[in-house]
C-alpha cells in the first residue's frame, strides 16, 4: 500500500515516513527482541522480513525530530542484536518522458 500523504515528510530533499522505523536484527534474534523494542519506543510492528530478520515499526511520531529521537533511543541501547536502525525512505518511481 502507498503511504498516506500526511505521513511523508521531506528534509534536505529526502522523503521519508515520519512515523516509521526499520530495525535490522542479527539472524538469531527472536521475535521477543523486536517486541521489546516495540514497547521501548511505543510502536507497533507492522511488517517483518524473515530473510534479513528486519522489522518495520509504526510510531506515534509526527515530526522529524520525534522520529530521530526514537531512532537515537534505539541506537543508544547499543544492543548487540541490532545491526541497524533506519528511517523508512520513500522512493518516487522514475517515469521516463516519451515525446
């Protein structure tokens, strides 16, 4: 599904979802680790990719600063089971111009 327009913000010409964060866990991290992060940042798990053990979380954040604060909280844990914490970027498809 396409993101809601009100959930997409632009900062420094980069589009991302203001209420979504992507967390990549090590391969052997169980669901309980994702649930712990979900509770820690007051978010819900909305998607999971088993090939990378990645979870997408929906947060109640409405500004870039609030989203960055949640990302910083996760990173500050220095959890060895977390390999990366990222914004959910919005890609606009390229449509070639054909005269």
